[in-house]
């Protein structure tokens, strides 16, 4: 099953992206605030472009369970800040040593390694600061949901998720990796944060246990599909379209789905995972339409 692409859904997604941009701008200090250098560096990377798939996933998951966008938006912003911090640090010479990100010079190329590291740190700390800013008058269930979503996010970007996956990714360079180890690596490095987007949005939206289970299965499939497609694109697209150095994974002898399974099998796996994601949210009916569109976007993208 493939979700139908409609102008209405695309317009809705564009509207959500615009709302995220505005909320991110409000959530960060201006470049004029002391010390100006760090705020310029933070904003340079956060507003360098990007599809904002992660924060839109948060908002779509909350919407699917009838949540209030005002309560899911801080989490959406926090997720994007953490994602951007991870990109800044991934690009550093000590890790992936990349000069290009989203079509622009990477943070360390513009501001130097020390400021780039601090910019990543600032985004990570601001993400959890934002989640801890509970509005006056909140109590009980609303605070419990905010804490639960924060815990999901903390686990996803820690040693059981993003950081742990990055460690294994670095340790796997130049080594033969079996399919099970490859899947575990990428479910941690990429899938964990994408999964947290969906689960956190659903928790903040007040999802029932049944709907949370459906959305967790959707997130598991789409999180892995995202990485499979990334590996395919790295092997097939150029730097101009990708907005980053093409062929970098192969040159660094990284563990990838294309390297382990071949290009055709990797493409087939991405399509299979999309089908699993759509099957998981099928019981939601129209409530899951935006999540279905995002599944299509993640698997069919070219950058």
C-alpha cells in the first residue's frame, strides 16, 4: 500500500514546517545576545535548511491522537535541536570529517572546531531546557506527559540510541558487519531519534495504549527505512542534490545497507519497511493521513 500524494497533504506539511521554523526562531537567543559568536554558530546550523522531517513527525503523531499542537511544538523544536547538534558533531574532523552540510560549509569550517563543538553542546542543552520550561498553571497529567516525553528523548539520544550508534558506526569502519549488527547499529544511530519523535508526540497528545503501540510500530519501521534510504542516496546521488559530500560512506568503508545487501535489496527493504509502517497506522484511518504522507516522503526522497 502506498499513500496517495495530494496537494492538500503537501500544503499541510509545508504549513507545519513554517510553524516549526517560527517556533525555533522564538526558542533561541538572537545573534545579538552575548556572547554573539555562539548564537551565530547555533543559528547558522539550525537554519541552514533541511526538510524538518523530525519535528513534523512529532506534530503529525500528536495530531493523529487528537493532541494540542501547542503542547507538542516544544518537543518538536527540542528534537530538531538535538538532530542539528548531532550533525554538527558528526561533521567534525574527529568523526566524519565533512566539509559540506545542507549545501553549505559545515560549522567547524566556518567557526572553527572549538565553537562548532560548543554550538552542538548549546543546542543539546537548550533542547532539554526547553522541555523543562513548564508553563504557569500546568499540573498533573500535562506535566507527567512532558516528563515522559523528555525521558523518551533522553534515552533516544543517549548511549542506547544516537550516541551508542555513532560509537559502533565509528568502530565498524573498514570491518565486515553482518546484517543483524548493521540493523542494530542503525536502529540506534538513526532510528532511535526518529522513533522518539513519534512516541513523544503521541505521549504529549494523550495517546491511548493501543494507539501508542500502533505508532511505536510505525516509528520502528520508518526509523530504519530512513537510514536505508540514506545509504541508497549516498551511493546513487551527487553532492549537489544531497547537500553533503557524496560517496562518503563508501570511501570511509562504513557499514551500510548498500554495502551489506546491495543496491537492489536495499531499495526493496526500504519499500518493505514503508509498507510495514503504513500497515501499523492503518487502524487510525484518516487520523494517520499525515503520518502516511511522511512515510512516502521518507522513502521516496532524493536528498
